C-alpha cells in the first residue's frame, strides 16, 4: 500500500488548497517535507489522521474539541451567516486498486468570537482500477469507515503514523495497552483469538454453548442438572466480568505506581511544570463550565417534565375514583347543557322532529340535559383522562433520560475533580519544599492496592476453575441422561468436534505466541544494536508486553526506568521497526510466490529524529527504506543532513511561512 497524494483545504495552518504528491517509486521511495519549528509539519501529519479516522492526535490535557480545524485567517473573514469548508483528501493505491478518501466539514462562526462550529460533516470514498479511472465506484456511506479500517487499521495507526514528539511517552492514547493486541494483529495471532472466541470464549453466545442447548434430555433430574449447568455458566461469565474490572484497576494502579516512581527518581524541569500548570488551568476552567452546563440541562429537563411523572399515580387513582362515583357515562360527546337549551328553544330537533312541551321527545331532551356538563362531569372526566394520557406519553422515557443525563453530569464532575486534583498536585510539585514522604506514602498505598487486587484476582480465577470442573461433572451426568435419538447424537458429535478444534487452536496459539515472542525479542535486539549502536544497553518485551530497557553492569543487566527523551524514542522506534519488519517477513514466508507490496503499510514520520543524535539519525534512516514500501518524513531542515537518505528521495517539499502571515504554504523543490 502506498499514499499517492494528500490535499489540504483550509485545514488548520494551511489556507486554501495545498497538495503533496508522494513518491511511489520502488527504489526512491522516500518523500521528505522540510520546515522550521512551528510552521506546520505536524499539521500535515494530523491531516492524515483526521482524514482516515475523523480525529487528530491530542496532547495531554486536551480534547478533540480544543483543536480548531478551520484555518484562522479564513475564520476571521467570516460573519455570523458565512459558511466555510475544511477538507482533506487522501489518495492511496495497491497493486490493483486506487482509493480516494475525502473527509469534509462545513463550519460556521460563533460570531463575534473567533471560534468555528461544525455545521455539516461528510465522508466519501471512491475506488477505481489502477489502470483505469473510468471504473470509479463510490463506496456506500455506511461502509466507508469499515473499509478504511480494513486498509489502515486504526489500532495500528501508532505504528505507521509515527509521531516522535509523542511516542517518547508510550502511554499516550493507550499505546502501551495496545502493544499485545497490535503484535497479535501484525503477526496473525489475532486470527487464532477470533476463532477461539467464536467457538467457546463468548459464553452463552459461543458456538459450543449453542450446540449444547440443542441437546435434549428427559425427566426432572436432567432438567435440574441442565439448570445447574447454566447457573455455573452464568457464574463464570460474572467472574470474567469481575476479572476485567480487576485488570483495569490493576493497570491503573501500575500506571500510578510508575508515575510516582518516575517522580521520585526524576527532577522535573520547573519551566515545563509551569507550562503544564497553565494548560491544566485552562482545561479545569473548561471542564467546570461544562459541569455547570450539563447540570443546567438536567435541571431544565427535570423542571419541565417531572411534575407529569410524579402526578401519574395520582391521576390514575383520581380517574378511577371519579369513575366509580359517576358511574357509567351517558352523555353525548362534545355537547353541553347550553346545546340542549338551544335545540329546545328552536322548537325542532336536529333530526327534524318538532319539539313541544309535554311530548316524549321534549321529555327525553330534558332527561339528557341532566347528563351533560356542568350538571354532570362525564365530559370533564374524558378531558381529564386525555390530559393524563398525554402526560404519560411525554414522560414515558423520562427516568432513563434523566439517569443518562445524571451520569453525564457525574462523569463531567468526576473529570473536573480529577483535573482539580492534578492541578493541586502540580502546585505542590512546583513548591521548592515538596514533602517526598507523601509521595512515598502514595506509592505504598498503590502497591498495597496491587497486592489486594492480585489476591482477589487469584480468588476469582480459582472460582472460575471450580465452576468449570462442576460443569464438566454435570455434563457427564447429563450425557448419561440424554435422550437416545439421532438428533442428539448429531449435536453431541458437533460439540465434541468443536471442543477438539478449540483445544487444538488453544494449543497452537500458545505455542505460536511463545515462538513469536522469542523471535521478536531477538529481532528487537538486532534492530536496536544496528539502529542505535548500543553496546552496553538492550531492550526487550516483558511477559506483560512492556518495552523495557536494560543497562549492562558488573552484576549483569539492570532495568533502567529513568530514561532520557532520546532513549525513550530509540526504544520505541526499534520496537516499531521490528514488528513491521517481522510481519512483512512472516507473510513472505507463507506466500513466497505472491508479491508482498499489498500487505505492507507505508510509514509516515513526524519529527522522528528531533531528540536523537547525528549518529543515531543516520543509523535509523538507513533502515527505514528497507522495512517499509514507502517512507514519508516531516522533519527539521537542520536534521536532514544527518540522515544520508538523499539517494532514496523521490519527492521533496519545503514549508514556507512568512513572518507577517499566520498561514503556511507548501512548495515542491528539486534540490535541497
């Protein structure tokens, strides 16, 4: 897969239309975009991410809403009635097809503020044959995101959209949590997991569970055993859900421990802390305003409809009471006593009969008059019932809506409180006389919490094993009581076949994962040494798929947690190159006769070398064209001379930005 071009229209720093054509040559497969700091290199990288996934990569303490996509100069020229478009178009191709992805939003201005608001969103995608543009097919709108994710998997975006400024912190946007899943996807292990989940690991929705439900028995004993078997299944599913919660809490506690340990081991730069403090103050203010807004919305909804909900039992009881007193309704709908008076005064009924006092017709009307309001309440009762029904329909879903709004409000308050806590902690950290004993106390608390969670995790796992053994015994007993017929025999054979297949897949997955894990660690060492000339250091994946760095000492290798920014990037870069290269080799081994260009992703690098030395830049750059079919780099001009990639460059661009202008422009260059 290769990117052919990207077109930006009014996207962030870029006013009007700006286009970059990427090199798709096999030998000169590098496209470089050079520019100074803050001119818009990262903006182009963000355009890739936004076009593919509808979101930009956020910094700590920021949300998607904090990023304004519409160019500021364009926004400044708008009034309250104006409309302006933001658009990014990305064209990619493989050996057979060309894919055009276009994401666009139409913005309005929240006049007089210099703020853009989204008025309309649109995502389109076209597919054509690589040799013929006339075969253009538009993808159905509901299938576009799904197809994009097939071509450029979102959970792998951190590997082919590499941001050197952010990848030094491997926890940003959940990268660390996704390493195991990413390895499984890139190495093909996810196929094993998907098959095992479908067969057995989906609880009552799995194939084996559905097959077992088809087997029938007879007698109360069989029914009791079947009920107990299903109860054990429900208990197992409940335990698994509790395990998921424990794993989340464990991950959070480990993260908190690591944060405290890094704080205790590292002397943070005061200026950096002050910048974080200012940014966090802005976030805190925004979150506080959102809390107030969410609460106002909930209170408004409650005030508008709650009286109808609370009155429902009263209206029902009142209606029943009045009916019991008034008896059966005998009135004529929509008529009142005044209507009868008018008819009698006219001397002729609406049916044409002449009316005179003392006649039967006259007496009937006098009797009917007693059943009409205001003498009788039958019609008023009808109106009361209709009002009660209208109220009931309006508040039918009110409890659920209020609960959802309350949860949203609680979440906002929780986020605000967490931000406030972080804000207070930053204040303390900037104090020259910070009490480190308090941080050690917190560390001890987190470590104790981890121990308790691990103990509880062991208990839950033990309960699961107990229930599984109970299910095995129950299944054996039920098997003896099954109805002896051909239908049961067929379903039993299917169950046994599915269980044998699951056992085989589980064994193969375990063996393959161990093999891949060892091969990856060997390859990581090789890449780390050749990319960073590291003789006294090594990196490896832990059993928990954490990327760890070790320093050589007289007593062997020791893990080093206090890494420099450059070491963090080096560690993560080696891992990314290893996984991408390993995936490419594995696919080539399985299909040696099939060209592998279609199966590899291009690498888009934003500021990859900003914190590395000249020698490491040269060593990394040398590897990049080998492991990827296409390399796109956004970087500082001053760092380019160290890469040694001139012979691999097929396209080169400069980003120009004049001092008196707030927007940038892209121009292609022949020599640089």
